[in-house]
């Protein structure tokens, strides 16, 4: 049976509350002053405290802070006849579970008490206690034990000790910069600079100056000579993010630097040397840009001496529990909070989200949840997702066709969505690999397969 402590100096309100709570089958203690209430907290360690703000001996917010200091897991519901923003904000900041205004709405009170006790039960019983996972799955904050991520780790290990240029491709939010840092900081040149330039965030003129530097008077605002990132990088790493957005003119100049290892400042005549390794990254399909004539083919091959493709979070859902553990550890440290428990149903909910923003979106969602959590448990309501609407079932296609044609088109679309992976396609279609191979042959599907 849950125990509730009522700290209220108004005897009529107190008697009414105690009677109501006992009818709900709850064990109830009561106090009329803050000092008496705090002593009962220390003696009986109640599951929940209903606390009035205006007490005869001390402000209720001070009692709240004392209760939280004594036992941070004790839920406290603040009650007050004075509804003002300052008190509300201060109460929530001090750890109050909820803030109710008198005269009390007993339906609202019951719902709030039930919710507080549910959270309390989760804190005590939840089996999924988030902790920092084993270091073996992490290379410079990259988390994952899925087959796709293990391949990424292998590639990092293979190129770290070389000076080879690397091209990292993947959707936004998949951690391309983290992979670049992992390569740099696991290399013999980790003591040298790691320089980042976002090519899409700077205009062409400024980007050229950022890369190569400029001499005084090279352009209107060039009031002094500056060093470019190639010069500053030394023997370190120059990470060019969103490389697909640079102009054809800069593509030509970058190609020359890669081929000759030398460059000139904007407006300068002196030839400078560079030993920096270039790691480029993009969320675009560079090969397709080459086909469209928007990216130089020779530069493309110079950049992708080694290519690392990062999977989306949707493609490695089994990594989500480890990512949640790591990110919660990081977020709690930054926000000075202690929200570390994730119930199984919430973890399942997280694993079923589409995650179009990948790991970055997951971190943002968890940050919001940590801020809104009342105790140390994350609930579904703390997460920023709308319920996923049921998808409409497709009706008869506009053009009528025989069943075999429907099957042929569907298999082809599944193969295209899985990027030609027969293994994934057979799992989605729920047919065996030999059956899939036979249907591809029978229907003469011209799909490049990856396995």
C-alpha cells in the first residue's frame, strides 16, 4: 500500500484530503507545519507528499528542497491558493512532480496522484537501467554493435594509420564528423590539428579564402594577410563537410591541391605546400552528381580513395538501446540530471520510430525527455512524437493488371528499396532466398544485387 503524507495547515482542507485519500485505499500521514512534515518524511519515507506552499513556520518550497535533498525519489505535489508563474517555475525547478491550484479539483488530484505513483513504481521495478555500455563498441563516441557499424569500425582501423584521402557518405545526422574524428585521433598524427569546414555554409569567395588564405588587399575586406585551413592543418586532417556543394571553380582548385600538394593564397604569388589529409563528407550521392555533370569525376575518384558509407539509424535499429544508453549518459552529464531508466515499452517505442534525422534526432528527442521527466524514468509522453497514423491500405491500382504483374512490380520495388540486397528483400517478402532468385529469373528483373 502506498503511503502519502499531507502537509497542510488548514485543518478543513487537511481533513477533507485525508478522508478522500483513505477512501482510495491509501495509507495517509498528516502534518500541519513544515518542520513536522519534514520529520515525518525522515521517519516514514512516504511515496508521495502533498505539500502546501503557505505554511505557518516555513515556505513550502523550502520544505520541498529539504525533502528532495533527503530522498530525491520522493514525489512531491505542490498545492497553493496563489497561482503565479514565479512560484510555479520555482516549484518545478526544485523538483516538484506537479503544481495544483486550490480549490483542488479532486478528479485532477486523483489523476496526478495515480501518475506520480506509477512513475514511482517504474523507478523501483523497471528492469532496463541505462548505464554506460562497454567501451569496445565505441570509437571516439561512435556507438554500435550491428554488422554495419562493425564494418565501419574495421574501415576506420584500416585507414587510420595512412595518409589516404577518405570520402564519408551517409544521411544527415548519421555521424560523419565523428567518423572523421575517429580516423584522425586514432592515427599517428592525432597531435596535429583537426580542422572542420562546412562547405555548404560559406559563400564561394569566402570558402576559397577559408581554404587557402588570402594576402592583404586581395579583395575589399582583406585588410590583413590570413592563413588558410590547408596551411593551418599542417600534417593533420582537413575535414570538408558537404563537399557536394562546392562550385565547379573550387572543385578545380581543390583537385590541383590534391594532385600537386601545393597551393597559393587568394591574391598571392607564393607557392605553399600542404601535407594535410583530406576527409570529405556528403549526404548527397556524389556518383549521381558526377553523372549529372555537377561534380568533377576526377575529383570524385581522388577523394574516394577509401569510401565509408554510414548506415541510417533505420538500418541498424539493434544499436538503438546502446545509443540511448550512451546519449542519456552524455545528456545527464550536460544537464546535471539523473534520468537513466527506460521502460521496455518505451525502448520498443524508440526502436520503432522512423528516425529520419538519424542519431542527431534521437539525441534531440532524449534531451527533451530528460528535461521533462519528473523522476528518473523516461515515459512516452516525454518524447516529441505524434502518434503514427495508420497507413491507408492501397486499393486497386489505376491500371488493372494480372496478379503476376503485380507481384513482379512489388518484388522489383522491394529490391530497389533494399538497394539490391537479396537477403533483406527475402526477409521483407517472407520468402526464401532460392525462391526470390527464381522469381528474379522468371520475371527477368534487371536489378543490380549486392549479395
